[in-house]
C-alpha cells in the first residue's frame, strides 16, 4: 500500500497519523503526470493491483482509522483513467467498514459508488494554475467540483499556499469554490507549500 503522506513527503503526516487519519494513494506509487507541486515519482506505472481495494479496506479496519482519505496517482495509461479502480476501492471500503481529466462520465462512476465525500483539489489560484499543473486546468477542476456538489455528495477541495498568490486571489478562489457548491468551510483546505 502507498500513502501520499510518504510519497508526497508531507510534513504533516505525524500529526494526521497521530489523530487516526491516513491518506491512502491508490493506483500505485508512480504517476503518469509531472505536476510541479508534487513529489510523487513520474514515469510508467505498473499495472493496477487487483488486490489493492481489499488491502486498503482491510488496512483501514486494522488501523482503526477515524478518517481515511483516498487519493491516487494519475493513470493516463489506462483506458478509463482509473475510474473503475476507484469504484472497486470505494465499494471494498464500504463493504469492509472512497479528476479523471474532467470527464463527467468517469467522475459520475465514482459518485455512483456512494462515497461520503469526494475531493478534487484546485491546487492553487487561477493565475498560478498553468504554471504548477501539468494538464488539469482551473476551469475544468471547478466543473468537476460542481458536478460532485450537484450530486448531493459532499464536495471537498484544497489549495496550496506559498506559491506567490495574493490574499485577493485566495479570497477569489474561495468564492469560486463556493459558487460551484463547495459551501462548507470544513470542505475547503489549504496547505502551505
């Protein structure tokens, strides 16, 4: 199993793990993209592990986690970009104890699996988006978050701070998130980069 905490070299992992929270990174530990903000290795990933959904679900139970977050590497190498793998992981977690290039049909597969919260990060403010994101765009991400919120699932997002954004840009980003349905302050998070 992989965690973004370790692969992404997160400085807050001890705090999260100490509070009974962990963020599992599914789809392997090699990403098909090279986003400038991320420390996850880029390259050609191994095939998806068909046992991973059960391993993640079992680990959540055995660790007694209060909160489990699921994220993934980008899998542009597989036909459905990993959407069906996400569904299997969500269903396994539900049974045991959950961006896809902005494609609404693939996002809908994940929504239909019934997770309580779906997060899609904007990563940064509109002006800086092109300089730190390799493929995803600010507008497509807002569209994905809006689709999640419209489904009655809790839509969550996050941005990194410390990349040169202004206070006004941060407030504009928060307004953009609220305008597409990300209303609850607990579902918008910021991380210092």
